[in-house]
C-alpha cells in the first residue's frame, strides 16, 4: 500500500457517525482514507438506476460520504473566530478528487487552495468533474501529484487532513514528522485541522448499510481491528437496485489513532494549542447530530462519534 491515501470525510453522532468512517477512505494506494461520515445523497444525485457495470465509484463516494461544503464553512468560521479575520489559502492533504478545494474557492474571489495526493487517478477525475464546472474560479486551485509531507510553495492559513486519511502513518515517529511539517507550513495564525473517529463501537468488526437517494446503497465495512498493533482494516462497497454489487471499491489499511494520542503528538510537534470539537445533538433525535461542531475538550463517549482536532500554530 502506498503511503498517502486519499480520504473522504464523514460526520455524525451515535450510530450515524460510523458512516463517516466510510467517507474517509477513497482508495488503498496513494488515494485518500475514510471512515464514518456526514450524510449526503440528495443534491446532485442522478435519478436513473446505477449498476455495478456503469457506476463511477468516485461519484458514488462523493454522493454517499462527502459534505465538503459543510467542511469548508466550518474551517472558514473556525479560523475567523480564532483570528478575527478571514482565511485565504487552504491546503488539503490526501485530497483525492479535491472536492474540498473546490468548495473552498467557492467561498469568495479571494480564496485559493492547493491539494496534495500521490494517486493521479482521483486527481484527474477531480479536474474533469469538480474543477471544470467552476469555470474561472478553478484557476485558484493548484493540484500537486506529491507526498502530503512535501513543502508548500506558499504559507498556508488552513491545512487539513480529512477523513482519517493521515491514519496511513502507523508509527508515532512518522506521525510526528508529518505534524511537524504541517506546522512549519502555516502562516502566522494558521490552523491545522484533522477529523477523527471514535466511540465504543468504532473498532468492532461490522457492516453498516445506508441507502442513498439516486438508487444505490453505501456499505461501510469495518473488516478487522488488531489491538496489539492498532491496525484497522476497512472497506467501502456499493450495492445497486438490479442486485449487482461493487465490492471493495475503496480499501484502507490504517492504524487506529485515538484522540488523546493525537493531541499528545500535536503538542510534541510544537503546536501552541490543540482543541477538540464535537457535534451537538439533534433536539428531535438524540441519536443524531445537528451538524454544529463546538469546542469541547471532554466529549461524550457515544457508540460512535466524529470530531475535529484544531491545532493552532
């Protein structure tokens, strides 16, 4: 497996949070990594029936797992609260189809983005399907077929590693090196943001299925967790109304990192402050999230949860 996996991100609370993990992973290679995630599946969904023969796995992934518009708004608003000014330049590590970069530049004419990934296939897919519809705004995005540890050509206001993609680093020394490089890339006031997954069911071997509007079912498969090493093997499958299946569309081989471990490594990398953000509860359904992430350095240990770590330079 290559070192930089692309990841897709997911956000939810309780049982719904496990969906996020599936979003984090886009492929076993140098693509992105993923896990449970924020629900999508309405806007942009095609009305015809998908089949395993004609379905595009990147399209399915974006519909089922990603909510890049929500992520972009969270990143902008968090930076603005901390610095009392708007951010401008985003760096997305393990960017895959670079959907987050696209949503970022849509925030305004002064917003620019760069994405890093080692897999050329999702990068090219993103250029064709995500960048082209942006028109002139796409010129404010630069994609790099490069390692997520490579330096940026300019200082960064917001740097992100989404959908547990950074879990491809299994050794603490590797993770520390990556975090140190991330901190060095930040402009004054810059933030480095990670999403993460946890909860009492987060390492259980399990399948979870979710129907997506447009005619397919997303399957998040936690295939194996090895407590001695922390190795965590996950897959994403898709099922279709005609009975066909796209198995192992995306596969991940991660180390499962918990929140206190990551906070400690970020502190050792020199970040001045690290805070966790958890999603609030839907007042009408305590098992679901309300889409609003707030700073909370304790959290509630649900069956499954998605959170952010925000590290200040």
